């Protein structure tokens, strides 16, 4: 195919290039590493700890300052690493692989880079090539375009002169020329890419819960420190060095830095376990998000379905005067038609055994498929017989056959439509040896040749995973660019009673002027058809407006913005590059059923983080009681920095690491805040009260000895808490059920005793070895605690569940 058009001249190209009207895409600004570090440092809990560290350095308590600094620096490193990784992932986003394109300039075809295309360029397109800029077709020879990755429309489109091409689409067949009308940031693909690169940070439900706890304890810490400072100014109880140590001890005992690191480790371990199942987790916190979603939004083409049609039924009609069987005629059509789309491919697969028999035929004329006519045709001679064939929907072919034939086909088609199948009709007409009418000449009726039933192949497990989520109270929502009838067939295929109502993009646009009407329509629709990428975002935004968590599963460019907007974005491994890069989770095997694995993993993270939080934050619960109680009772300060560091290690770091590495026996979803608050009350109240009693009866002891006894008691309290935590119950008998991680309990006791009685360690942690009478007092109080704590836990649990 040649064109008489000359395209732009070199001078015109140079001028447009100078004006910046090229296809160069400018990357949107992203945060630098230093900006990310600064943003992490300017965080209230971190700022408070930094201030305390400065206090310690000023007052020459270097050892304490260094140890406490290590904790916060570790948290900062992990946080910065996660955000830098997310930023770099966004930078990688590009829709198309780079290859040269052919343009006509000065009347000659030449190869250039896509970035060098200018507005108004004349481009050559042919089978197997991508479209890099938007434009209008000016010459076409049987152009067939695949836009499924952009629009979600599963069928190929035959393009005619005057039709618009969108960047990102793919040429399936044919050749042509088109003029670039939108380049650079204005092209469809670059608009999608630019919006996709805008970073949106959503907190998972668990992160929200943890943030509530962090803020509450941080503000309480500030209030207590302010009270202590004012009190010391008025009463002059402590020296400046003593006051600095008290402030640092309050911060260490009440600002729960460990829970943030624990949460991060739990998320990363979950990501590793998902990787073994060929599920790539790009944002670790989102694993837990899936366990708390309210809506599961899914694209159809390539997500619920494989985007591969399957011919399920071939029903030939009465042979009448035909000399050639219906299957051979149908195979001839598939072999020689220009319409090599998914429909033709699926039909041809059924008649592959007739391949050699139908290869030789003389083609006289073809009628290409268009979105307007919804049919295609072929005029050919085979073994000396000339005939014409039409293929299309019943509606598009009704005028080409007799009313009686159309009525008979309609009855049979209706039976199959109820089964969720898409139906096509193929018509036959013997033209005879003399007169050869046009393919679209309806004056001489065609005869029905066969009724062909098709279905889009459902992905394995698609129905099961939708049922799985529905049973958990999650509403499935299908959002697609496909035709309403195609989606109606899909819902029949799925056979799920929960998916009923279908709304088109046009109806959605009409309702958008009235927010109340729009909201009602979105929340009462199960399937959205013919929606644009922007409408997908509007739907998800509306579903999120009441605080609900929304997941979006897709594979195409048209899903990218919706995946970014959702609280959890899931992409298919075979999906578009831009969509995979922006998704939180990628299913490498395209197996949507594996979302169930992600839910299970999310619950493991939730349970393990709850158990870790119970251990870690119970220390802060009893610390509040001890600090406030000591002030009211006039008792000395119970804590000192190195003692708190040792307590954090024995009751925090080691047992928490064991918990997050273990898979819990029961993966039922817990009520995080409720269960945490019950445990904090059950553990914090008796531990705090018994510690105050211990301080009262040892008030005449040396301060460091008293603090050592408090530290010993609270260390063993932590061991008891650990055993109840891993049992998942407040029943005493359950803590004796053998579990691998029970070994941590005796090892913790052994480690603490070793530190207390080893001279070098004793000196480092400033401990005083306890004698038998002192141990007897500590263990007696521990026995009382071990009886009261499960009793309170049982009572509080029953109270909150009423």
C-alpha cells in the first residue's frame, strides 16, 4: 500500500520541535531521598525520642543515649527504605516498550524514535505494531485494532478512515496511515501514566489501629513529662541529671517504638511467604488490607475471564440445496476471512482438522466487520461453486433472511442466552454461475447455515473466589469497558445470585450531576458496563467515601487509575506494564483464586501483630499506672533507662520475633482494638497495682535494689503474658498445650538470671543480685498475678461481647 501524501517537511518538523510539540514525556516530580528522610524524622514519636537522646548526651549519659538511639534509627531506616522502594517502583512505570516507528516526511518513509514524533506527523502502521501517539486514520487497508488493554472491550475493532486511534493500542492486522493529533503529555497513554505516577499512600486497617495507639500514648507521654518538669521546678526534688534520666525513662517506657518495627517485620515476612506462592507483594502492608475490605472490584476481560473465547456449540440447520457441509463452509470462512480476531480464532480451533481441505479457495470480495454493522462477510469460490457467507449477531443479520428463518433462530438463541452464552449466526447464499449480488444485497435472502454459541473462558477459580468473599460480607463489583450484553452473559456463566443489576457508563454519567442519585446508583449496582477509566475511579472513590476499604483487580491500562485509587490494587502477571508497576500485589500465574491465600496471610499478620502488640503495649499500660501511682503515693521513680532496655529485650524483642515467625493455629479474623484493649486492661491493671505494692513494702530499700526487684517482677510478668498470648486464650490449661515457641519462656527466665548473676553483665545493666527472701517476695506477687490476669481477661472479654 502506498500513499501520495508527503507528510511534514524537515523545516516543519524542526519548527514544531523547537516549540516543544513533540512526543517527549516529562516525568512528574517525585520526592528525593533527603525529602523522604526529613519527612520520616519530623514525626512526633521520633522527635520526642530525639529530644530525650539530646538530654542524655548533654548530661554525659552517653551509654544510655547510644542504646536508645539504635532503636529509633532502626525504625527510621526501615521506614525510609519502604518509601524509597515505592517511589522507585513508580518511576519505572512506562506503558510501552521502546521500538522505532515509521513516519512519512518529505514524501519518504523513515524510522524514528517514538519521542521524536511531532504533532501532525504522518505515521505508517501495520500488523504487529503498537500505537505511540493518538491520531486520526487517513488511509486504511483492513486495519484491525486490539484496544482491550485500554478500554476493556474484548473484541477487536475494524478501523476505517476517520476513526481515532489511541496510543497504547495494538495493530492485529492490516496496514494504514494516520496523522498524529495528540502527542507528549496530551496523548492517552501519557495521561494515564502521569496520573498513575502520583503517589497515594493508604494506611491499612492495622496501621490505622496502631497509629491511634501511638498517638494516644505519645500525647500521654508529653502530658506526664510536662507534669514532672513543672513539679520538679516547684519542689526541686531531682537534680538535672536525675531529671534527664527520668524523662528518658518515661519516654522509653511509654512511646511504643517497638510496635512499628514489629508491624514492618510482620508485613515483610508475609511478603516473603506470598512470593513462594508466586504472588509478588510490592507494598507489604496491603497484604493485611485485603482481610478488611468491604468491596472487591474486578475488571472482566483478562481478570475474571482469560480473554480467550471458546466455541461451546455448533448447531447446523437443514442442508436444503447445499452441496458443501456446514462445518466445511464455516471452516472456509475462518480460513480466508480478514477478520482474524478472537471470535474467528475460537471457531477455527473447532475445525482445525479440516485445515488442508479448506486452504484452496478463490476470494472475490470481503466485507469487513465494523462497530456499526456488527457483521462481516466473504464472497468466494470453492471446488467450482461460488457462494457468499455472512457472520454476525442475529440482530445484525435479521434483514438478510426470511422472517420465518429469523424467528426459528431467535427461539434457539434465547435458550442458549439464558446459559450465559454469546451467539452468532452464519448465513449462506449460493450466487449461481451468472449473477453475483453484493454481499449486503438483501433482495435475495440468505439461508441459515449454523448457530454458533461462544463463551469467554472464565479463569479457574473465578467463581469460587467471588463466593468466598461474598460469604465474608464482601460485595463483588464488576467494572468493565465491555458491552452490557457481554457482561450479562458473564453473570449467567458465573451463576451467582448476588450479581444482578447492570449499569452502563452512559447511565452513570447521567446520574453524576446529582450526588445523591450517583451514590445510590453506585452502591446498588453489581456490574458496570461500558465505563471509562475515569468512571472506574469515580466508582471506587464513591465506595470509599464512607470509610470502606476497596480492592481493585485488573490487568489493562484502563484499570491502572482505578488500581491506584483503590486501597488495595491487584494486577495480573500478564497485564499491562503500567498496571503491574502501580499495583500493590501481582498474581504472577494470573490465578485470581490465589486472593484467598492473600486473605489468609493477611489474617496471620493481623493475629501475630495483635499478639505482639499485646506483649509490647501491656508494658506501656502498667508503666502508666506505676508512674502516676508512684507520683500520687510519693514513691521513688521505678524505672531507669538501662533497666527498661533490658525489659524491652526480654519482654519485647525476642518473644515478639518468635511470634511473628510462627503461623497461628487459628486464622479467624480477630477484633484488633477490642481484643487489644481487653488484654491491656487484664494485664496492665494487676501488674501496675502489684508493682506499686512491691515498691511500697520495699520503700526503705536501696533505690537500685528496689528497681532491680521491680524489673525482675515485670520480666516474669512478661513471661506469663507471653504464654497467654500465644495460647490465644485466657484459660490457664491452654498455656500448657505444647507449642514450639513455648521454649522462649524458660529461655527468657534463664537469660535474666544469667544477666543478674554474671558480674560483667550485672555491671553493664546496673543490677543488684537478689537474695532468697527478695526472690520469695517477687515470685509470690507473680503467683498472685498469674491468677488474677486470666480471671480479668475472661470477665472483660465477656463484658465487651455483650
